[in-house]
C-alpha cells in the first residue's frame, strides 16, 4: 500500500487542529461555573471543538482518498 497525500494539506490541517486544541486548553483553567456562566466563552469553545473535529476528519478523508 502506497500513500500519496499532499504534505502541505496535512500540515495545514494539523496546524489548524493543534491551534484549536491549544486555544481550548486556555479554558481549562476556568472553574466550571465561570466557564458555563459565560456564553461567549462557552460558544467559543464549541466553535473551537467543531474546528478541531473538522480538521481531524478532513485529514482522515484526505489520507483515505489517497490509498491505492
């Protein structure tokens, strides 16, 4: 089996994933009540989680599509 994927695409997606996860980690220092009580922080975290999942799925789809 030979994988022929675009390294630049994988690098871009993994960078996006790591950046989103890094930003999500910033919320871990907040108390549960502080986090849940702030809609802006909660919505931001939801968005970052979606971005992280999409980047991971896009990487998987790209690799799977390139399998010979």
